[in-house]
C-alpha cells in the first residue's frame, strides 16, 4: 500500500521561507514522479512543482519559478519543497502527489498522479 505524508506547513510573513517535506512509501521511490499541488479557498487545485525520478529533473509552475525549489532524497524516500520569498498569494493547502510512469505532457496534471497526501496548510501573512 502506498502512503504519502506531508509535513512542514505553517504561518509565515511575506518574504519569509518554509520547507515542506513529503515522504512516500510503498512504491519504487527512485523511479517515481513526486510533485506538489496547491489549492487556495475558492480556487481550483493548481500545479506547483514536480520532480521526475526518471531523468532526475524538476519542473515548476511559472508563478513559483525562481522562488521555490523541489529536491529529493532517495535514501529517505522524501521530496522537499523549499519555498522562499513567499507571497500572500502562496497561501493554500499544499498537497504532495506521487505516481509512476508519468509522461512529460502529464506532469502538471493532477489526475496523472495516483497517490495523494492529506495536505498541509501554508499561510503567508502580510
């Protein structure tokens, strides 16, 4: 059984930083694509960033490029999302998602990921 668990959310001031962690178990982590999505109140879920195990490459939404960094530690089965220069519009519930065999064109699509965590709240205060 696959388990996805997020941690690291919280309250931070504008311009501050947070690091989210996502631990995944029950699948071949080294080959998995593990990503982050977020959903703000009244808005649809949106793609944030993902890290593809195959090819060891990261992909980002335009809105976070240059501010967020996704990385992975295969020894710990964990993916991290370092969030810097946070803005009020980054406030949302952040979800970690994992999947196997994702093709390039589906990396930013939530439905392509088979396994999801419960989410962690990130609040950026101004």
